[in-house]
């Protein structure tokens, strides 16, 4: 592990319970929580096909990135324990397994469409890990609309694919139902399906109710009962009681755009869902209502592409990939403490000067902030990373980090170039 070169991550004063600094920068597609040799870590998958490991104790990257040889696409990642070894399973144009402690590849295989020769493209889009018959397996879904089960140790497919979906499978989750391992799959055919992995067959009918493609599904427990939470393009979440003879999803509404990711956590003994669309929201699953305000950091950055929940020192965390750019982290216990009474400004004081660490540009914020079109802007907050600005007279939700605003609108009068 590299030596610490900066202070430990901190929570800015009541700023959405965000823990800074964010993880990664640029080209992030997916995030997963894991543990390596007892240390909580985050795994991020990049558009460069590389897997990166981040120590959640200091938010710094641990070791060099890991990437399969060749040019096959990589679209999904999952974590599992192979014996005592912490492993990552990557999927896309194939399946690859990496030992995260020793940083070496254990197994790998090419993905082929099913049935062979079909026109629908091959490629695995989503993956989750579970135990089946005493061994670690990966359950995958993707562009050929089928579910595959793989032996993680050997990267061999176990039996024939499971068929039933008529659209691309976008998300896979694993869990248990009546003591048996199951997989949940969410697809563009507007359904969620439940699969018995031992019998290799669907359980019941497809779960219907979404009115658009389903992008994400998560498995959890609610008062001891197994549940699924799904989200999709119809802007809703649906909560499914998997023990019901014919589950009917209860809609949870509030997002203003498509729901692209969901993860489950427990906060102060209460099960919650964290969902991402145009922002990140927290939901009390018992009451089917918001658990406090959105996890909104003051920036108008669309498109949460991936979410994960984990813990650090016993405290629940939520991690979200924003617009493929970076991974932001929130303390869910602190979010609960803040409650619904959100102040107009989180920072106790605003900076008079700010230096962009990426470019070295220096911003003098003591005078008026005017863009190239002559429009006036206000510095409205500071999130522990950079000043947050808003153009007059746009509403309070339309806010940007000052570096993004400068790149789009230009604040030449207050910026001294660091180049």
C-alpha cells in the first residue's frame, strides 16, 4: 500500500454527508464494494477495460490497474470469496477472474452467443456471485438474453444457459429463497425473473409492473423476508416480496428521470434502498418513503450509472458513479442524522480563493463572478472539494462545480491560468 500523502477522508460540514475526496477520475462505469485481506475496498471498472482497487480508509488507489489481455470489451464486475481468496469477476466479451490480494489472473474464458450462430450479439453485460453446491459461481446475463452459470475457479460454464428473457439482461443479483440459492435478472423486456440455480429453472412467472426497460435489481431482506428492489426507465422503483405466491411489486415514486442503479443497506437497524437516476435518493423500505433528502452534492451532473453499499468502521456507506466521471461516497448514518431539515448552505464559510488541483488554475472569488455572456453567477456553497456556483436567476437545484461552469461558460475575469 502506498504511504498516506494527505489527510484522512473527512465529512464536510453537513454537506450531504459526503466523504471526500471522491474515488477515481474519468471513465468510470461501475463500482462494487468488497474486502481484501480484511480491508474494505471499492472496485471500479473503467471505460479503459481496467479494474482498479481503492482503499476505503484513505480513498487512494491500491496498486496498478488490472485488465484482461486483448481488446474484448469489459462491462461488468462482481466480488466473491474463492476459499480464503478475495476475487473479482469481470465480464464482457468473456469472463475473467482475478485474485485481488496477489493481483494475478486465476481463470478466464471467452463468451459465445447462445444458441451458436444466432444473430443477437454475444457478450456478458452483468454478473453476480453466489455459492452453489459448495463452490463459488458467477451468474451472468447479457446481450444474448440468457443466463449463464460459471464455476469461478475454472471459468467453465455449468450446464446449458437458462432461457426466458426476450430482451437484453441489464442486471443480475443473487440471494436465497426458502434456503435455496437464486438469481434475479432485470431486462429490457420490462420484467424481472427469479431463477432456481440448483434446479436450473425459473421460479414462478416473470415479475411484471414496470412500464419500460428494467435497468437494475438488488436482493435483500425486509424483516426477515427475502425481497427484490428493481428500477428502470419508467422512473420508478418496485419492491417485490419474493415469498408471496404471486409477487406484485409496490411502486416507489420520486425520481424525475430513469432509475439506472439501486443498492440496499441497513441504517440504524432499518433497511433502506439507495437509488440513482438524475440524483441519488435513500428510501425507507418499511414505509416506502424517502429517508431524508436526496444525496445531492450541489452539482447538476446527470446520469448515475452504478451504485454500491458497503461499510467502513461499522458505518454504512453509499457509493455512486456520476456521469462516468468519478465515484462519490456518502456516510448513510450521517445522512440519517442530518434529517430532512437541510440548510440552504452546508459550508460554514465560503473560500475567497480556490486552486483547481487538476489544472492549477487559481480562482479569485472576492469579486463579481461574470461569464463570457455577461451573466452573473453566485458562489453558493463549498462541498469540501470545490466551490459550487449557480447562475442567476436559475433555481437552486441547477448548480455546478466552478471548474465545470468555467469550462462551459468562461470566468476569465477571475481565473489565473495554471498552465
